[in-house]
């Protein structure tokens, strides 16, 4: 007799424990070391070679296999089943999909946490307008379907409208301007609506006192909120993002309530990223934190396959700074892959530095490579790098308290302890 996991289930080994990835339901089931070794043996031998299903000493193992069968994760076979698993979808070869164009480092705000260290009179712009225009063509030819104009403050860049017109001519599927919205005019709103442009902005509080203390620009809250309401009234899609730091750490709920009252999507604010001026421990909030990495984990066949070959977030994205540097993310300021003032974009996209970033998987990352959840867990490389004292690109995330070598979570409230480290019935999937 033989026992095998269903073809839609994948067994992943960690340093101490394992996991069964059910790609039919998407759920990832944690199993202990004994269960992991049992299923590994089942995959290589017939049951009678190492197990007596009638013996009392093997009853726990037999019960475990029966339980797996009951929940649809495995099956008994009289004859040896043919080897082979349900084929996974093959991820497309890595190619450009999304780009940020950081048009200017100049900004009328001076936000405490700015990742690009932008502000008034800090203009370090080097990219000629014609080069921005040609980049839109080159990026579209390379596969890009979405572009976001950012800064600094992109509305301070005189040619921003022409770039939107160019993106429209190149038939980008998604065009967005991310602005502090303090400079938006009625004419700008009419232009954005005419060209089907999305708009995004940032709000740091539900009141001027706190918001303006973050932007260091008196009156910025009123201007931003007024513009947001006009943009919504015009029927232009609007996103509102927010970052929490010490200066506004008690504003998270207020910000979400403000978004709800405006009728825009409500999402929990992010925490200040350790990049640019944000790389300051004094800015970190004490009363607010995002949800840490913790179970349950879920995935799907495409994401599972992609996680073996490509980074789940970075792959297919680039940002081009106002100095012409190409980086894989707006927060990955030191991962310079080339410069479009001296190199064609296609050459940068095919270069080893960017490819290495795009292909960074958790099989390379410290601690993650030993974790059974590595193909279902999200990852932010810039955040992990920025939070690491040595600023290592392959540092593990500071948001994860799991120790794959002990199979335990540091905080007791994050995940219930495994009932056993070796007995398979101690971790029967639900």
C-alpha cells in the first residue's frame, strides 16, 4: 500500500517543521517534524516498508494519514501511483510592467520622513524633458502597462502634462499622479479628467495641526483636503495613503475614518520606512505598528510557482529618479541598476543588477530560506534592508518573529505553540 499527498498539494520542508500547501484551497497547513518525515518517507516507499498500520506503536502515524485523507490532503493507494504532480503555471519571464518616474526632487512640503529627502530648493534634477518623453516610449516597448508620476512634488515639474499626454499616446493602461495635492488647480482637475488619469495623495491626520507638523508646510492640510474633495467630485479615481510616525502615531483610526467619510478605499496606514529622512529611529511610532507576519498563510498556484523564481513585489517594477538612476523600488535608493542618461533603458532592464533584484527569492534570504512558509509569505526587501543594522539586501524581515530552527514564534499571541515536535498527531491540519 502507498500513501501520497494529492497532486494539488505541495510539501515544503523547513529547518524544524514543514508545511503542506493546498493549492486547491490556497491554505498552508503547518506540520511538525514527525509528520514531515512521515510524508517524506511515504513519497519514497510503500507503507509496509516502514510502517505497520495494525500495530499499536504505529497507530498515531496511521491516524495521522487517515486524518489527512479526511480533510482532502492525501490518499491511500493499493498500487504505486504514477509519479508526477499537478503542473504549476509557469510564471512569465521577468519583464517590465510598472514604472515610477520621479520627475523632480523639488517639493513645497518638507515632510519629516521623506524617503527621497525632497523639499524646497533641493532640486537635483538632471533628466532632460525629452529624455522623460523617450523613456515612456522605451518602457512601453519593454512591456510596461502602468506609470506613476511622482517627485518631490510632480506638479512642480513644468512638463508633467505633456508626459501624461505622451503616456496616453503610448496606450498605457494605467496612469497615475502621486502628489501632495496642495498645488492642484481647477484647470489641473479638468486636464486629469480629460486624460483619464488616476490621482493619489497622502494625508497624515484628520486635522491641520498634526498633518502640517509632518509636512512642515502650514496650510497644507486644508489645501490637500480641499483638492481631494474636488478631485472626487469630478469623478477622478483617488487613492489616499498615509504613513504613521511618532508625530502622528495616534491618528491611524482618525485617518481611516476620514477616508471612509470621503468615500475612498480605507486601508491601515503604513509605518515610516527607514529610507532617506525616514531612516531616523526618533521618528518611529511607539503606539502604532502594522500587523506582524503571522499565520494563517495562503497562496495560489501562480504565486507559489512565482515565489520559486521571482520576487513577489519587486519583479517587473522600476523607479527612475530625477538624477536618472534606475532602482527597483522608490524605497530601494541604494540598489542602483544603471542610469538612463548614459545607458538605454533596455540595457538596464537586461543588466545583471536589476535582474538579481527581480529574481531575489526567499530561498536566498537569511532565515527565510529555512522557513516552511517561504513560498506563501510576503516580503519587502527595502524595508528589511533599511531595518537591518548592516543594511544587508538579504536580511530577514524585522516584522517576522518566527524561528524556523525551533519552530516557535517569539510572541506567544502570534501563533499557538505546536502540541508536539515529533508526534504527527500534534499537528494534524484542520
